[in-house]
C-alpha cells in the first residue's frame, strides 16, 4: 500500500488564476494526473473554505489517467486594493488499493501518522484582470475610409439610405426629362400655330382677289384650308 514515489499526482496549473470581477462567481480548473501504476486517492483543502467551492474535493484517480477539479470562488463585494490574494490550496494524495471508491476516502487516510506515504502539493491563488470586451468601433471606420467601406459596414440602414437616395435621383431625372419633353412639344405647337397664321395671312390677299373675281370661295381654297387644319391637328397631337 505504500509507495516510494514523492510525487504521486502531476498537477496543472500550480497557480489558480481567477479573472477577478466583483459581485460575480469565477471558476477555474486544474488537472490531477496519475503517472503511476497505482490507484491514487486525493483530497483538496483550502485556507478559506467559505470563500471557495471545490468539486470534487476528494476522489480516486486510476492508474495513468487524469481527473479534473473545478474551483469556484464566490462573488466578492470588493476587490483587494493591491489585487493580491493570500489564499492557498493544498492537494494531498496517497496510494490506495484497487477497488477503493470515492466513498471510502476519509480524512484519516491523509494523516501522516497513520503510516501512509502522503504527497502534498501547495497551490497559490492569483487574481488577474478580466478580458476586455471587443471595441465596438472597427478599424476600417476611421476618418478617411472610402464611402463604399462605410456603406458595407453600416449594414441595412446605410443600404436603405443609399437605395432611397438613388431612387430620389431617378425621380429628379425623370421629372427633368418630362419637363423638357413638355417644353419641346409646347415650342413645336407654338411654331405650328405661327406657321399656320403666317400661311393664312399670305393667302388672305389671294382669297380676297378670288372673291372679287368669282364672288365666293373657290373649291381649291377650301381644300387648302382643310389640309392646313389637318396638319395643325396632327402637330398638336404629337
């Protein structure tokens, strides 16, 4: 049942590092590795049992295997001024016979006066700064970045704004084209009216001369006036 080995369990890490935050429970883990061909019983003790919860705080590690231990520090109201911790942990281990279970592990097994070879390893507790959250400002959003990058990084809001601006630009272009078309048609209509009036003025002396000679409107004059009216109507419809 005894053993000449002074280091029954390999322990990693030897420092329990807690990312300290007030009013928040914090956990860290350590691994107990049995490098021997024997069954090893272990027990974890701490100088501040009310401050920490250890699961499991005792157990059996089979030969050539590893057991995980979770240490949870209860939420603290305030941080120490120097962020230094004086708490300590002690891991005790002893060789046991095959078939020993966790229920069989007692405090007396780790009593050096019982004749058992007890291996003891001390662990320190260290407080470290908690990891910082990622910055909400991305590197590509600095001044001088291209509008294209800003649009892609802006998400749906910038995309909707760009779409709306594009649509407004199309509406303005459409209104301008419509106004230009109306203006051109108005100019063509006025030009046609002026040409029609000019033709009527030029034909007025002829009409009067024919009226004097024949006493009425000849058929040719009526046809000419009708053609002019049709031409004017066609131009107005355009």
